[in-house]
């Protein structure tokens, strides 16, 4: 949970990267060198310190310092974010005590980026700095302080060497012969002695030592055999030309590359990066963590001399080492998940964000940044292209492209003109007709048998994370929705109500379907584990593997599972959205979506978008090889426009339908949103606090232009998490800065209540 935003940082106008220096006051009083310092483990906001003369030439913004803080003058580490020479007037400033770093950890450009993040995401600057700088870099992981010894000539000149014990003489001889300082371990090895003679010489002052930080070991990056470029097809060539045109213009532009699954986007990225390298610059490629497979990395390593991979399994030491390599300019391409957007490449030439629609690009703790938004700021500030690629672009990016703010290019066909697989629906209303739910309908079961007989592999998708309390009639598929928010209502069994988790609207839970009067309207779903049991019992002897966050806990489990599937040891792969993404297995001839509606009725305004993306992405996993493939989608709503668009692979149609809907209900991309979550150990005071916060924000927003609105407070869909009750509210306005201001002003002197915390999520992607 974030700390309340510091009032000092409340800036009235929109925060721009280029406009971050404070107003400069002309003053003829004596000038002093002043450093602005922010504290990760201290009070929010920034504090001024005097730079003492001995540190004057050595301190720059981006270095950490140790300074006295508070009444007790406790020494605390903070980040120096600015050094200016200015009049200090009557104020007495405390001086900085020590430097922690002898060089800045961040460039001025990266500092400005972090400042922008703090403003935009309503969090503390120091929190951002701690996120941007990996722990391994901050703690200098993997470095060891080692002392190198050499003879001390002054002391030796005054001494008769023959008085020394023979072992000590030998040590001196070895050091003279070596002609360079040696570590104690090296000396011991060469002299075949213990540590005794060395400490003896040290005590007599006959050795001079110098402490140096050295790396414990070098990390070897695997080398791949080189592969030539593929000759591009005309669509790919056109996409590449468009990107290169922007690159050569030297101006920032964002390019949306809309390419169906398997259309060859990666080859376009690779060849665009090759041009970036010709300018002596580096590229950053951001992909979802789940796509950082050996397969992906191999494709890049086979084309470039030096690729750095930043994934979540790196040790602190490895991360530190990669960071230094990248900062030194020795790395051509940095590939990584979300946080690689902060990679310290010295001459950025291009940023590529593949699968740009992926929610995992948004961080779910403070600072709750979205890598796409940060990449946009960084690319704009450094004047380089940003390429966003996807087969199912986010509606935000699609809308920008439609409005002409992004350049639009598309790869509408698969490589070698391979057809997209045919997708058919299975109507669960007919299959179930209100009886006990089975995971595999008759048509899906038959298709699976057929596929296995022909030696094909099968992927079954069931995206259920145990959140299935929407109210749906199993006979007719009708779902209860909020009349104001267009969000599926959630069933609360204890109170027997149907509740909207956006605006708190509720009504009695119906006992019969309002649409078809079927009794027993409540439908409770099934999860991956039950699906696995069913598949195993109906396909005895067929090797089946379940893949979800529960079964993939162990390090390397994901890679091993994919390998087992690739090599054909496993015939049926079943799991959550994990299996829907980016995998390229030519032997997959059948994809089954067990229930396309699971995402459709999440209490989230992006439910339709998630459903479309999921069905399209998982359908893209088949038909990649010469055997072809097909997709069966089980649903209660075969006629639903989103399902219809998905089975036709028709993203533009989907976008058209969904954008109209978003506009009607005032959701992004037509508005900006901020979600506020309040949590505390007791329900009533937490709810009261949420109400107070909402009231203050309503006051701030009232009468503003353009009009803004606040939904809630309402219990969050996860109304209780780890023992804490959660209430949330949603702020919507076409002007995001207006919302930020309202939150800052409403919270500057918000009374703090014990145990109750609040946090702000700007541009939220997760509504649970
Ligand atoms: P996407 O990223 O759009 O899903 P990929 O880049 O993974 O598509 O390409 C799909 C497959 O097509 C890959 O196996 C790739 O090697 C191959 N491919 C890409 N471009 C070409 C090309 N110009 N000629 C032949 N094969 C290609
Ligand atoms: Zn509502």
C-alpha cells in the first residue's frame, strides 16, 4: 500500500518530463550548493541538504548519500535527486555526511523518467527509484571486497631481511617476482604456506594492502549458432520499412504492429533492431515474462552477438552483472519482462513491446506502473521509435492508432499463407440442459479422440482461478448485470444478494432465471484440477499435463513442461491462460476452450476484451504445422458478438463493438481511471474511511470540466484478502491529470487511522 502522496510534490499542471526543475528564485544572498534527497525508508517527500566543500565536485544527482534525519539526527541513506547552487537565506541546512556511491546509479534522463513516474502514478519518488534499480545493483551483489598485497618498500628499507623467518622471506620474494599485488589466497597457493607468514608480515608493516571490489565470477551467456535473416514477405517488408522510416527520421513515434498469430512479427523486430545497431545504438525488447522461453531467446541469440536477458529468475549477482554490461554499452539487445524498460542502455535506439495487450506489463505493487506507458515516456524523451506488437491489441492502443496518433501497420496473413484454424462453438445450453456439468461435451470429446488417433496433440484451456460467483442461468445462459455499470453482478450467499462491485448496486438474488424462469439459476463452475481428473478418467493411458500457477511453482517447471509437450511425451496439455500465449507447436491439431464465458463475466469492464484475447490467442496455438488444426469453443453464448468475432478471428469487428460499449459506459480508452482501494482489519471502520475518502474526492471533482465521476465505494470483488477487508472506488474522467489532482488534494490532510491504509492505482488493469 502506498503512502499518502507528499503535498510538496502536488504540482498543479500536468507533469512533463521536460519541465521538472523547481522555479528558480533570483536572490542576491550567498549561494550554497544544495542537494535534494529522497528516502526509501524515511518520510515521504524531498529534503534539502548542504553539500560540504569536500564533496562539491563528487556529488551528482543519482548518487546515494548518508545524511542525518529528524530530531535525533539518525544517519539514513537517501537518493540525491538534484544538486543546485542557490541562495539558502536564513535556513540552516544539515550537511551531507558521506557518499554511498561514487558514481550516479541513474542517468539524468532516467532520473527524469522516475520523477515522471512518481507524479503520474501518485507515489513516492524514492519508491520508484527502489523499483527501477534492482536490489542486486543497490547492494552491489556479486562483488567481494578483496585486498591485494604488495611489499612496503619504505618499511623494508629499514630492515635486515635475514632476521625474518624463512617463510616470511619466501612470501616477500614471491610478491617481488609477481610484480603485481596478490591476494592472500594467491600468496598462500604460491608459497605453499598458511595464513601465518602473511599476517606476520602485515603486523610488522612490511606489506601494503589495497582493497578492491571484484566480481566473484563471470557469468557466461550461452552462444548460439548463427542463423541468416529470413527473406521477408511483402507485408513484413512494408512493416519493416515503416519502422525504419521512423527510425531514420530521428523523431519519436509509436507504431502499432497488428499482426495475426504466426504472421512473423518477431522477424520484423529482429531486422529493425539490426538497423538500430548500425547506428551504434541499443534496443530494448519487452515481452511478457511467460514468453521468455528458451525458444524465444534462441531466436534472438542466433541473430545478435550480445543479448542480455533480464528475467525474474536471475540472482542478485547476475542481475548486477547484466546491469553493468548493459550500462557499459556492450550489450546490443536487452530482452526482458516489464522491468527491462529501465535497462540502462547508454544509447537507446528503439523500444519494442511485444504482446502489448498483456496485463502483466502492469506492476501490481507501488509504483503501479505500466511498462507500455513508461516505454512511451522513455521513447519520447529519447526521440526513438516505440513499436507495439500484438494479434489482439489493447483497445487503448487500437484507439490511438485509429485516431492517427500512432502509426498503424499490419500483418494480416500467417507466414506461407497458412490459414488461421477454423473455430466452432459448442452450445453448453444444449450440452448441459441444466444437468450436472461435465467439462468435455460430446463434440469436444469426439474431436479429441479423432485428434489423438491421427497422432496430433491437444491443448485444453480453462481459465478459472476460482472466481466464479456470477449468476448465470445454465438453461438459457442469461447473466445478471448491473444496470449502471454493465458489470456482471456477484452472488453473495450470506446476504442472498446480487451485488455490483463497482457501484454497490444490489438486488435480491433471484431464485429463478428472470429470462426463462428456470429454477436453479446459480451456476457454479469447475476449475483446472477437476478438468484434469475428468480428462484422465476418460482418456486412460494418454499422457496429460496440467499447467497452472499451482502446478508450475517450482523453478524451471514451466520450461520442463513445455519441453515434454514439444518432444511429444505429453499428448494433452491443459491449463489456464498460461498455455494460451505465444507457444509454437506444429503438432497441435486441436484446441478446446472448456468455457469461454469464465472471463466474460468477471466483474471487470475489460471482461469482453480478456475473453476475445484469450480465445484468439489460444486458437493461434494450432494450425501452425502442415497437419492443420481446429478449435472448439464451449460457451453458453454462441451468439454473443464477442464470441462471434473471436471465432472469426475478426479483431477489427470486436474492437468496433467493444469501443462503442466503452464509450456508452464511459470506460477507457474514452476516459482515464484511477482505482482507490482502502483496506483494514475491521469492516465497519474500513467502510467508513472509504466513504470519507470518497466524499472528499467527490468534493474535489464536483463542478470540474470535463465532468468526472466516482463509482463506489463498494466492496472489492476480493472483499477480504489476507485478513483485511477491502473497499474500492473508481474515478473516471477524460482528463487523467484532473483525477490525480483530486486525489492529491483530497488526501493531503486526510486523517490517518490506525491499521487502515489506502492506495491509488492509476490506469488499473486489475479490478479484483
Ligand atoms: P508472430 O510473432 O507474429 O506470432 P513469428 O515471428 O513467431 O510470428 O513467426 C511464425 C513462424 O514463421 C516462425 O517459425 C518464423 O520463423 C517463421 N517466419 C517468420 N517470417 C518468415 C519469413 N519471412 N519466411 C519464412 N518463415 C518465416
Ligand atoms: Zn454498478
